[in-house]
C-alpha cells in the first residue's frame, strides 16, 4: 500500500536532522520504503510518500524518529483514484540512484 505523511514541523533543526534517518530508511520496519520527499520552501511542512504494509507502522516509525519536532499525519492513498508523474527538475532518490 502507499501511505502519505504530512509533517507539520515544530522544530526545523531537530526535525530535519532526525529526518535524515527517514530519508535513508534507517531503522525502518521490513517492507517500509520512502518514495518521495517534498519539503516546503520555508521548512514549516513536508509531505512524503511511503510504501508500507500498514498506516500504523509508518505512523509509529515517523513518530518515534521525529519525536516532538514534528506533528505527523498519515493516511492510506486511494490507489484507484490517485495518479502520479515524476515532476521535471526533481532528482531521483539518493537511495534509489545507488
């Protein structure tokens, strides 16, 4: 399944420092993989797309990694209604490019 996470950043320095673990999938549960990362230009919000077995495992993973530096809202994507194209000018994930 695909899961979207919307992060409302409370402490930018801490959230982005801790978020490096999420970007690298460090400590991620089996079957969990970050696919897309969209930070806002002012650093106050980030939206991510994940592949996972459940919303709960993503919620627990991001909450335990980011702690109180971010408020995280997770929900399952309705894959029958969703669509996507890779936006021009965005690089591939560093974890995929290797």
